C-alpha cells in the first residue's frame, strides 16, 4: 500500500500493491502543467482510492487525456486517459518511500533547453 496527497492535504490517495517503475515525461504539456518534468507511475484504476475527490479539478488537455489537480493548492496529481483501465499518479505526491525507480524518459524531443538528461536511462523521442 502506498499513500500520498496534494500539498494542502485536501486530496489524499492510496494505491494497492507495488508501484510500477515510473517514467519522466518531457513533453510541452507536462512541462507546463508541472513546471518542469512530470514523473508518474501507471496504476490500475481499480487499485487507486481517492479521498477528497471533490477537490480534484480535471482539465482536458487533449481529446484523449485529462489532468487532475487539487483545486485548493494546485498540486498536479493525475494524468488520466479515461478510455483506459489505468491512471498515471504523480510520483512527487507520494508520501514516504515508493520502493520503485525511474526507468524511462519520454518525449525528450520536446524537453526544455535549460537542462540535460544525464542519468543513463533510456530516452524515447516521443
């Protein structure tokens, strides 16, 4: 069981089971949403329980994806393709150790020019 929350605590969540290895997305939309890179892990929707869901605001960032954030403090929490059975949860929102490690960088062709990716992990242009 892994728990987390937004910065103000209005939204709390719990994920059953081990967290899959996260990826770091460098696309323009993720950078604008998070202020830098959006690192997240994809979990089955059935394994995610949210308390304070009434404080989650959803923004449809594309026809296929919506992004969830706390309406009170603005914390980026979720990346949700509604047609799928999984949801991405922001790694930075988890409390305590996650017992997983970043495994991939995606959309590196869109990354900001102010940083380099030098951790040796695989990088996908898209």
